[in-house]
C-alpha cells in the first residue's frame, strides 16, 4: 500500500512538472540510510543497522582475514574513531569491534530512545550534533 501511494504521488508530481522531473541529489548519509532501511518504513532499527554494517565490513575486508586494517579502511583509517574502536589496539578492526561500534553509534544517535533512528537523528549523529 505504501509503495502504491508513493508511486501515485510521484506520478502526480511528474505529470504537473512543467519542465520535467526535478533532479535532487542525495547526501552520502541519505543514500546509506535508504540502503539500510530494508523494510522501507523510513526508520532504522538496530537490526537494520547491524545487517548493513556487517555487509559493509565484509565488503571492506579485501583480503578476507576477518579484520579491516587502515589500508582497507581507506581515508576512514586515518580518523581517530578508527583507533578508538580498535579495542585491542592491534591496528585493525575485527567484526566484534565493528559491531560494538555500530551498537554504540546507534544508542548515541537514538536521542529520543524509541529504538529506531530517523533520517534527522542519523544526520545529526554524523554531523556531530
């Protein structure tokens, strides 16, 4: 039903747009949010965050050794957060360290404590607010 309503609304907007459809660009945070929102309810629960995070970990682990080192992390490997999340200080993140980081980030971002994240909560978290 939700997809039908969204599709109908999109078709109506396109029909009345005098110069064709507007092209809006999404931020990286918005793209990630949409990809992670598997049930399409415009909110992320902890399960969705963890599923997305685990998939990202597996993609990033280029040599498939079960860790993401600074080279595999790219520019993120130079951030202080990478070192902070490296609990055993071996210079790489294990799946356990990565999952612990995702859980901590989720709890920090969930400002209203309702167990789900809106796009605004996610934006504010990544902007440091």
